[in-house]
C-alpha cells in the first residue's frame, strides 16, 4: 500500500543529507573562520569541518521543523472557532515581548532611537484588542 507518510520518511533523510553535503562543501572550499558555539566551545572551519557542518545542518533542520510546525498550527487554528481569540493572545504576547526586550536590552539614554519599536508594539497590542472584540462580540 502506498502512503505519503512512508515516502516522507525517505525524503527527510535525503534532504538532511543534501543540506549536510552543501555545508560540508562550502566549509571545505571557503575561507577559514572560527565559529564559537558557547564561551568554551569554538569550532574551526578547517579542523572541525564534520562537526561544524553537523551543527549547521541540525540548526537548519530545527528551523525547518519549526516553520512547518508553525504552518500546521496556523492551519489548525484557522479552522478552529477560537481563531480570533488565539490571534489576540498572540498579538498581546508579541507586543509584551517586544516591550520587554526593548526595555531590558536598551540603555535608558538610547530609548528615543528605538521609539518605532514602541509604536509598532502598541499597534500590535491594539490589533490584539480588535481580535478579542471580534471574538466576543454578539452576533
């Protein structure tokens, strides 16, 4: 019996192998550099080619899995009757995290240089209120 799930089990390792091969090729032919993973672990593009290509491949695989997961979650939520509620909550979370990151990472004297972040985050929060209103209004 032919199922698409079994075909994807073959395509995923082939795709990851191709991504690994491309990273390995570019690391062997490119200029030498050092990539620091943490404060204590640094990988050289000449000495640690296999490990560095593996780190890059795993990073790309996690990004692809996150993107497909987000897409599947979006399709699921769009079919759900609480779409506007989830959208409003997401807007509030994005707005709050933007304000938090801005105030945590920016020195007090430089906040005027990043006023556009506050304006955009406020507009996203306003969009969250619009989504909440659309969810709970009487029909």
